[in-house]
């Protein structure tokens, strides 16, 4: 695995770990009521999406081993460009239902090298 690719995977992994740490023990109501928490989570999702977009440019075969990688990148674009229309329930659902799989997949890729 190329060094740059590993760096992008590491960035994705770190951002996912931060989101997990920020949200542990929290509820949707906590998330909706805490602007700083929402900002922190959204920022880390932006980093995940951008790192994955860069990984696609560098090694799309590797990026394609991450489930829904194109949707993750699209989600980043929504957060960046459609920030006024972000549905906090959707973000929270992604934290709960999609993030654990992303963490597992990226960790496995990092262990390969």
C-alpha cells in the first residue's frame, strides 16, 4: 500500500474514532441540543469524506473496499455545501448505524499493510 493511501486511511480512522468518542453515551436529543457537538461531529465527517475522496483519486481499487465509499463522499459534500439543510436525525443515524462498519473496514485495511 502506498504511503499516501495509508495516510488517508489513518485520517479516516482517526476522524471516525473522534466521532465515536464525542458521541459515546449521547442520545439524538443530546446531539440536537448541543451545537458544539454537532459541529464537532460534522467536521469529522467532512474529514472522512475528503480523505476518502483523495484516496479515490490515488487508488480507487483500495477505496472501493470501503462500503458505500461514494455515498460517504456525497455526504461530505452535503455537509459542506448544503449545511443549511442538514437533517440532524440523518447525521445521528449515520453515527449509530454506519460509522461502526466504517471503523471496522478501515481498521482492517490499515492492518493489512
